[in-house]
C-alpha cells in the first residue's frame, strides 16, 4: 500500500507540474547569452516557475530537494543530490550575465541573492536577486511564457535556451539568426566548425524540442558565397490535442527512464 501511495504521489506531482509556468521578459532571453549548464538551467527555471503573477516583490521561494528530483527524473534517494544541488546554487549565485539595454549600454545581472539549505529536512529557501525584478516580475508586454514541463526532460544544455529563444519568436513564425550570433547566445563558440555545431548543438537541440516541447520547428541553412552564414527557423506551436498528449507521454517516459 505504501509503494502504491508513493507512486500516486509522484503521478500527482507530475500532473501538478504541467501547470507550472515560466515567464521571462523577452530581453532576458533574446539579449543575453546563456552561460548555464543543464542542471543550473533547470533549477533556475524551477525557481522562476514559483513566481506568481500577483507577486510585486521576490519572496523566499521554498522547494524540497526530494520534490525537485522527483519531477526532474533524478534518483530521489541518491546521497549526491544534496551536494550536487548545493554546488549548483553556488554556481547560480556566482555566475552573472550581461544584458543589452535599449540605450545601448549593457547591464551586469546576478541570478540569486541568497540560498539557505537544510540537509536534515531537504528543504531549500532561495531569494532571487532583486536586479532581476524588471525581467521576471509584473510583466505586461514583451514577455515569453511556457510550461516548465516542456524543458525538464531535455538533456542538452543547448536545447533549453534554443527552445526559449524560438518560443520568444513564435508569433513571428520565422526567425533568422546569424550563425555566429546564435553560437554566442548559446555559449557554443567552441564549435568553430559549422558541421560540428550543426551535429552536436543544433540537430540535437532540434530533436529534443520537436519531441519534448510544444513547438514544431524546422530550419534551413543560408549560405553567402561559400560560407555558412545564417539559419532560418520556421516555428509552429503544437496545437493538436493528440500531439500534446503524445508529447506529455514522451516527456514522462524520459523522466521515468
């Protein structure tokens, strides 16, 4: 009976998770480079999903390590979870980003102000940096909203930010990036050869976005002379109910594997 109750609780949390929404200002997505690894991105988005539309100030957001591991498909009883998440929160505190301003300047922003962890209870209390208020609180226009569930099963750090980028342009249905610009936004400049970038970053991200999110995306490469210069994405939202149900099933299969 206890095992059945635990299974039902996990299933309930996953159903509840489908209602968790991530809301970011478009400037935060489109005008800053993503320098976070996979785990850092997931923890940060999980924190952002706890922000309520009515919040006018950042609260002390609380989450249980066990709950986070459950919804992310991590081994719940692993002794490494505490130390791994502790290190990830330190990384988020120490890392900062430059974001371009409309006046031509650039602003340096930090993600996390404080974090308090309680090993015995597995509870974490996190305060997001107040510098992020214009980009995460009370957003009325020029913002992107998506279900947290759409990114939790992704296994490439490039998939999550590329998804966010394309999601922020979904109303345009098409978006063209200079290849060097896209590499910079994804922090993938180390892939100097385009075939490597295409294979290890672009194509892997596209597979995960198509299989595990609410977007259907295709792309074509634009050459200038003999140089790979630009990538044009075609972006469509997955509207068919059957497709969405199939996507949820694939996400759950990945998280349960």
